[in-house]
């Protein structure tokens, strides 16, 4: 449910309360969190070339786009699905 912190809706609150109600009814149950650091070298991510599917494709950047503010971050999706700040 943490992925909805930035824009919570009533359905998200209802689902979160349902999780806590389930935990209240199952007192001997626990939530297990794995906080170990993952070694990303063990995953073999294939490199794909999409040029044959999208020839001549380029990112369109508007002329009136403002300068970026804040720190840079690197997005990744596996296995933690969190963004990390790069300095």
C-alpha cells in the first residue's frame, strides 16, 4: 500500500484497513519483511533493440520546458521497485 502514499484514495484506505483487520483476527500471524540488500549482478537482464520496431523514434522535448529542480534520481523496477537518489 506504500505505493499509493503520494495520491491516496478511499479504496486504498479501505484495503489498508482490511489488511489490519485480517492481522487483528490472526494474532499469531506476522508480516515478514526481507530487508537484505540484493545483488543485482545475479539477474541477467536481456538487452533489447527496439530500432526495428520504431525506426527514427526520438524523444520530443518541448522548447518551453522548465529547468529541472531537485536532485537527480535513478529509477529501477526490480526487485525493490523504489527510486534511488544519485548524488
